[in-house]
C-alpha cells in the first residue's frame, strides 16, 4: 500500500504551517502514536495539561505542522540548538512526506549545520536521516539515578 501511495503523492501539496493553539489536540494525538522505546524526549506520556504547558512554552525556534492537501500529517521542528525533530502519523511514514517536510524546513530556515538526535532503537529515524546525508557524529550516554528503581 505504501508504494502505491508514494506514486500518488503530489509533493507540491505538502506545506508547513506554524503551530497554533488549534493544533494542541493534534500534537497530543501524534505524541500518543510515538513508541516510547524509540523516543528520546518522552519516556512516558504526559497529561494533556502538561503537554499544553510544554507547547505553550514555545520550546523550539520553529515548530510546524506538516500538511498534505490541507490535512495535518505530522509535525517538524527546529530546536534552539538547530536539531530537527520530525514525526508523521502512522500510515503517512515512508511515502516521501517526511523528506519533503525536511526539505521545506531547511529551505525556510537556512543554516550551515543541522543536527538530529535519534534514539538508538529508532532504526527508521536513523535510516531516514542517513538517507538525507546526515552523518553520525556521536553516541550520547545517560546516567539517571532513577534507572535502578
């Protein structure tokens, strides 16, 4: 099914729009779809209230909703450290929408360098960024006293 979808995607109909308060519920539903084992930023699901607090705090330089034909497909952001984060709804991954969103983000936010922090177990994201010529530059280790509890 994904290959047939990829052939029918009109990439000119993909665009990025700044997030607004109207996107809070969509972003929360998107967050629910993420696998916590393949995620760096959220090990457990926050409450909706905590989620709204986070989004309202404007944690990123740029944060967009990825649209295809005026339907929300996912989100992409550029952090204050020029790190890119991207997540698309299940069923919309692997058909080129993420690649176009990445291209648009870079075009709209020119930098000499971009980063992508990817959880080691997130093979799909590792493959995606590698395909787009991102190079592995480090392994990061974490020590958290609560791990043993």
